[in-house]
């Protein structure tokens, strides 16, 4: 995918916001802890990084749920297969 720096940063910030929200809401982390977790999951990647933004192939909901419940979260917690409206409203 080819995108401008501004587009990349907007996507990065949005995914960080979603990840931090899930980690607070479902993972029980504090605000500072959730943002630290989001920064670890979504570090800034330079424009010349060959697979820059590959983490975006799944949304933050998936990565956060995998961190909280493991990779089988959809099978073990089918109610969490899709994000709630509150999460989707984050934009």
C-alpha cells in the first residue's frame, strides 16, 4: 500500500486509539498503561520500512483481543468476534 506520511500517521493514531480503548475497557489497564501498550503494538515505522503498516491488516480490536484472550479468542469468546458500537464510533 502506498500512502502519504499524513495518511500513515492518521491510521497509526487511529489504531493506537482503538487498541488503548480496548485495553482499558476489556483488559483492565489504566489510561497510561493502555497507551503504553498501544505504542508497543503500534510503533512508528519509517517510510522506507519494507512492510510498513503490515499490522494494519487487522484492526486494533483483533490485536487487543488477541493480547487479552489469546489467538483463539473468537472461538472461546464468540461474543467478542465483532467490536461493539462504542468501539466503532472511535472512528
